C-alpha cells in the first residue's frame, strides 16, 4: 500500500544572479553597464517555493538486488536471458 504526501516549502535565499548585491553588469558594446538585478529587483534576496508530491511504497529487495560481475558477464555474452532471470 503506497502513501502519497503533498508538500510546499518556502525558502528565502541570496539571489544567485547578482550574488546578493542587487546589481549585475551587462555588456554594452565594448563597455559594461551596471543595472538593477532583474531576478531580485535589486533586493539581493529571493523567495523560492518548492512544491511537489512524495510517494512512499513498500521496499522489495528483489527489485533492487545488484547483479554480480559473473551475472553481468553472462548477460553480456547472452548466456542468461534477462527477462526470465530478472523479471
């Protein structure tokens, strides 16, 4: 039986575009001009909202068992049929 949870988190972070300064340099021909950061509007901080769903299901070890080197070499050489050996 799987269980699904919805989440929504809000974070306040330093703007990655201007590195918290509120200003960015943009090329203008041979020169650069400094303008207000368009991402944070010159504030240096941004609000990030993360939202999504998490589904939790029972763990079945057979699905995640790692194959040994011997089994991998047999698969590559065609000795073992992958669909019948590892459903």
